[in-house]
C-alpha cells in the first residue's frame, strides 16, 4: 500500500485553501476601506468643531455670508465651508460644513446670541 495523497485530494485541498484565502482578502479590504472612511469622518468632525470653537474664542461673529477654505488634517485634504446668517435681531446662526472629496461630509450648526 502506498502512502500519500491522491490527485483528487490535492485538488480539493487546494480549492478549499483558495476559497479561504479569497474570503480573508475580501474581509481585509473591507476592513481597510471602513477604517479609512472612519478616519476621514473623524477628521471632518474634528475640523468642524475646531472652526466653531475658534469663532467662540474670538468672541466676534463673522459677517453674514459664505466662506470656503482648504485645510489638511492627518495628511487628508478637506474643504471647510462656513455660512453665517441672521436669525432675528439678536441671533446669528453659523453653519460649518467640512468635506473630503465626494465621500465624506460633516455639518455642524451653532446659534450665537448678541447682547
């Protein structure tokens, strides 16, 4: 009696290994893409909070209108768009939208009251 594997057993084992490796590579690619999207979203949210905090710190509300500027965080480019609009005589609303390409966009709003 000969010891070893038959050709059919080797083919079946190879197919099983190939299926497992394919599933692992798909899972890894998904994980990396999800992590990158989460990193971009976190960066956009951080930049939006910093923009609102800077306006609060200066204690000077920008003039009504819209401004846009580029910024970079953790090596990723973002666009910060600030829109200031009046809400009656003693209130101003500030909207900050931060985007990274077409995929990620975060918007924050803050109402400031003028004395």
